[in-house]
């Protein structure tokens, strides 16, 4: 490939990615750029989605306005109730009647994947800050989207490598029954098997709506696993950890690990009293967070 050809291809790719923004900036003086926050306002992911995303977006707009005061930006928001069909309907309405140019947040991978084609068809932009599946940057990659913050491959492989180095070689997965859970189990399992370790079992729990995780934890405990990997998040993750402590899952040396744990979830779990009576402010002495360090 000649330098001229390579340069032409790179410039064409950059122009394609920038096209939605260039078109909007051309008429920004008359019509504000509209950003739609499509989030979870009251459900199990509301601690890191919804109103918190709106607050962060407002701060970002303040910074942007200082640099570009002639380009007005507005925010609209909606709670899609963690239902992909509801979210898709809202997004299409925003695109067709609401003059929304960009959708952000989307803390559900199945909805994010469903938005890929509408964004391309309408030449809109999606900034996926709450979706985890790596398919958004792999087989479902599009010039109209950016997958920001984290993905299932990074989370799964980082945690798996960290624990495999500690000779923890028998894994059981408790996963939410949605796209992110499936991606995490798939990616982590590949790393585990390549290292010569074993996946001794896995189970998926319904999402949303699961409150009792006891049957899943008992299956994991009975499997003989020395790692119980939690491929869920938010309130589901907090409840799973709390119930695991009630069952004393870690007393025989079993390690609980979470692929997606954030500060709001740690706070939701609260102080935990281990078997020696000492109060702890972190989830568990044997818990490993998504960056591979003790949580």
C-alpha cells in the first residue's frame, strides 16, 4: 500500500466519524446540540447511571460552553426501566421528533447493541458509558459510536489473570442473564482454559428482579470452586456479596471476585463483620475488584 493510499484511507475514516458532528455544528447557532441521557433512574443500576450521568453531563457542558460559548447544548433524559424495547422506542422518538443528536449512558448492553443500527441509519452519535459488552468495539463496531469507560474483555481478563497467578484454578460463575454477563463469562473462560485451569460451572440469574441469590451461591459452593466469580453489577452484586457472607462462602478459602464493582456498590454493601468479629469497611478480605486489586 502506498503512502498516498494509506493517507486517503485514514482521512476518509476520520471524515466518516466526524460527519455527524460537522453537520450539527454547521447549524448549531440556530438549533442547540441535544444530548439524550438514556439511563436507569430508579432501578438496580441507578447508583452509577441516570441522575448521576445527568449531573456529570451538565458539568461537561459547563466546561464546553466556556471554550465554545457560541454553540448551545441541551440535555434531555429518560428512564428506560432497563427494558431494551422501551429504550429503543425512546431513542427512535428522540431521533425522529426530539432533535436529539447524541445518546449517552445506556447501562444495558442489549439496548446498546440494539441502538447501533438506528444511530447509523439516522446519522446520530452514541456514547456508550454504561454498557459493558466488548461486542460494541468488536463485531458491532460502528463509526457512529464510542464505547467509553470499560468493557467486558478488559474486566474479565484482568481479574482472571490476577487470580490465576495466585494458583486459583477452579472457577464458578454467577452471571446476570444478559449480554454483559454472557460476555464476561465467555472472555474470562477463555483466559482460564488457556492457563490450564478449569471452569467447574456457571449459572445465570434473571435480570432485573432477582432478590434471593441463595440457590446460586449454594450451587457455586457445592461445585468445589475456589473462585466464585460474580458477573453482575449494581444492586445485584451488592445483594450477592451480602448473602455470600451470610452463608460463610469464603470460610473454606473460596475467593469471591467481582468483574464490575464501583464505589457506590461498595457503599451499598456496607461494613461487614467477618467470623473473628472485626468490623470491615470493605466488601470482603478475599474479594478482588475489576482492576485485579483487593477491594
